[in-house]
C-alpha cells in the first residue's frame, strides 16, 4: 500500500473508531450498524432505515435503478409452466438452428458462435447465423427471416432484450421455440425457453472480496480507479463495479471484526455506494479502507475502450493503488496507458478485471501484470445451448419450466488457480460443467 492516512485530530480518531465498530459510511450516523443508515447514507435512493437480510435482497430486486444488479435473483422463483414457449417440440434428428447474433466483432462472440457450430456439427445439425452488429432493427429482421425459413429453433443473442419481445412472440406463434443468450437478463414472463448468460454482479463481488482479502489493512486506504465501457446503457458495465464494491465492503468488514448481518446487507450498501460514485464521479469511503478516485468510460469493451477509459484517470491520479477494469479484453489498452505514464502494471499499479478469462489475460496473470480476472467463458454459451437443443429434440427433455435466466458459474481466476482454466490451444478459459436447471431445481438449491 502506498498511502497511509493517519488521523491525528481527536474528532477524526473518534470517527474512525466508530466506523470500525459500527461500519458507518460517509455522512452516516456513527451509532448505526452498517445496515441501519439514515437517508443521508452512502448515496442511492433515499431511505429512512436500510432493511437487513432478505429484506435487503428485496430492495435490490425491486430497485428501479437496476442496471447495476444483473445476476441478482430471488431466493424463490415462480413456475413458468403456464407460459406458451412453443414446446414440446417434435422429436427429430435433422434440426435446423437459426442463430441471431448480436455481434461477431470480438474474441468472445467469435468463440461463442464457433463453439455452437462445433457442437451442432457433432450432432449433425444445420446452424444458420446472422450478425446484427448491435443493431436492434437488423436483429429483428434476422428473426423474421428465420421464421420465414421455418427453422426448428431460434437462438437470440439479444442486442436489447426488451426490444425483442415482439420478435420472440412472432417466433413462438409460428411454433418455433426461442432460447436467449446475452448480457441482460430476460423478464420472467417472456415466452422464452431459457436465457444463458453471465451474472455480471457475482464475479465483480468475488473480485471485490479477493482484493479486500489481499490488500485490506485497518488504518490504510486503498485508492482505486474504475475503467468501464459504458455508463447508463450496459448491465455488464455497471453490475461488475457495483459487485466489486459490495464484495470489498463484505470482506473488509469481516476482516475488521465488524461483519454485516448478511451478504445481502453488504450488497445493498455497495449498491448505494456505486450509484453515488456513478452519479458524482468519485466516492471517498476512507473509513472503510477504500477511496474511489473516479471512473472512466471508454465506449466499448475492447483495448481501445480500455485505453480511453483509463487515460484521464491515470493522468489525474497517477498514484492510485489499484485499477478495476470491467473486462479483460480492455486490459491491453489499460496496460498500454499505464506504461505511457511510466508505471509498471502489477507493480506500481495493480489491475483486476471482472471478466472474461481470455488467454491473453491469463498469460498476464501468469506474468504478474494482472492480479485477477473473472470467469466468463463464451464456450458455455455456445455449447450449452446446442446441448440443450439436442436434449429437446432427441432426448424429449421437458423444458417447459426451465428458469428464465440460467447464469453461468461465477469464478475468479488468480495466480493460485490459473492453470485450472488455462488451455494453450484455446483463446478463452476452459469450459466448466454447467446445465440449465428447472424452476423446482433452482428453488430447492436456493433453499439450502
């Protein structure tokens, strides 16, 4: 840690002691516990007293400003059996899949469609795909084309799921089931078989816990910058840093001997903190051991976006301790920008990412240039979906009550476990076992 803030005056000493004992945040009543803050607490929606436990989870689930909460699910899901999804399907082996891709402009998307094609070939299926280049109207036309061609099933890598409802209904009305994949969760009442996606919040949370575990020390303050692709538009871009803050608060409070009543309490406080940071540009939580010096948005989750997002941050705050980066495809640009400021990545400034586990990022972890990244292998999206289609058409699997959103497993990749995910012949992290649960299976697991 490069900076130790010493609180010399009596007033600040008292405030620091209260923060460690009661978990107060900036502007909070020091007599309150971490989850009993008044409406002058850490940013976000005004509140008289913050709920705790499952009540805190309910606040998150019903928040109107929910772009930063992708992947957070209720403890119990309702049945979806009553929704017409175009199933069951006719049992057959000559299946034609219509794949409406959002983009093919990155390693992630290329590997997703590549793994889908490889798995379809294994089963002898025909896979047709169209690329929308992130254009909603173009994707709508592609879905209409697949309906006209009377494909057996449509996979929608949704550009914007809310804008795709009528396209989904059009397909289902034609007897064609729709499986979705994409960055945003699908509303429970949409007539889709299921959605395969990464819960962006959880890897961010785990990265936050990892950073706290490695770097948090009472009395020291970690200066952190955040580099993301977009603000106000992308669930991934906001959910990952939001999760990071919640995870850091959760683990650091535990390490300080003042744990939150539940994980949900830390998540809720982290959510309010992110909204405050997002809306005001910076957030000082020195009493919690962390100071967010600012964030930058680069416009795209790629090297160019990474360099743009980190440039002004590094110019203004060259002495920051840690740079949180939304996704590791942005890391090459971030790394170049750090070096342009005569700093050494992994030494002068530590870097963590919340996704995706590209081979290049794992190489950087092995070299010590990157501290950690989140697991988000596109091979799961492609392979799992085609495997599910095989089960529907040749194994007569009942898919009428699958969860609306099946989140791929959340892991973080560090120097301790990178070899478990690394394959020199793959561009991305190895796939791990994953299957789509029914609502009943999910509820049983969540109740444990």
